[in-house]
């Protein structure tokens, strides 16, 4: 999902790393750096800026911009940790609406 829908105007200086804990799935990591996006399985040594815990349907609707961050929070999205958790609030803005 990440590389295909990344906005072309995303700055090359953007550096965001978000761990995703989706109910019923293995933990994943989404990194946006240098105008490119990468999604992969989370490793023990990763140091994400933010850790998001959410149902799969809420994450999908948020990234496709069908819902906003406040609605996502009402539907179960939680920021549960990380070194710079405020960066997770801008995650949706890096993706093209689908």
C-alpha cells in the first residue's frame, strides 16, 4: 500500500517511521524517508517514531482518507508509544486519497 499511494510532493527531507499493531496481524513498520515509502514486518531492533494500535478496517479507511484522525480515534486507533508520537498525526497527509 505505501509506495503506490505516496504523494509525489512529499518532501525528500521527510523522515517518519510508524509501527503498526493491527488486531489479528503481525506487527508491521511503515517508513517514509527521502520521498519513498517502505512497508515491512517489524523487527526487534526497530525504533519507530510512533506506535499505532488499531483495527485493520480503521487503518485502511484512514490511509485511503475515507475518515479523518478524530473518527479513527473513535473507531479504535490509539497511539501507544514511540520516540516522537506526534509524527503519527501527519501520517494520513503523506498519502494520495484513493
